[in-house]
């Protein structure tokens, strides 16, 4: 088979991007929700202070990325911006927080990072709020 002549079907591409967004969004929610509970409980917060603003603010920023931005990713709303926050969070998790650990501790954040880079590169696809709002905006321009 000549792989250079094979073109990607746009419908399949949009379905795959949608499924990736759903899976990765819900998977990251499972990491963000316990952190949100920790933040809401208000007890003694022991969290890595990655910018020097204190563990509570660092946890709040991580909750924003892992919980709120994951919801945006699932919906396909502000997809590239949300993925940008998640990329930053995964870089901190993989290279700073677990930087001295073995690959087994960094593997998950690196996998998430690579998927978020793909999402930033290709966008949300047609099955997204971003696409619908852009389509509506263009229709109103006429």
C-alpha cells in the first residue's frame, strides 16, 4: 500500500478528535476532582508550590487546569486555550514535581502532555462548541 496517497477522511478525523477530547477530559477530571475536594475542605494543604505563591494558590491553579479546563476540553469550548493551561500543568508535573523521580512516576504526565500538544495542534474539530460558535459568527458576518 502506498501510504503517501492515503488521505484522512475529515469525518473520521473529527470523530477521533472528539473521542480523544472526551476520553482525556474525563480522565483528567478524575485527577482534578480530588484536588478540588481538598481545596474545598480547607484543611491543611500540602501541595507543591511551583511558583512561590504558596501551596493553596498552587493547588487552586492546578484545580483550574485539571478540573475547569478539562470540562472546557470535553465541551470543545476554548479548546486551545484550555489545552494550553493543561500543557503548562503537565510540564510542571512531569519535569518539576516528578523531575527527580523515575520514568514510571513521570509517564502519565508525559502522555497527557503529548495528547494536549496534539489537541493544540489540530484544534477541537467540528464536533465542538468552538466550531459551532465560529460557524454562527461567520454566518452573522454576511
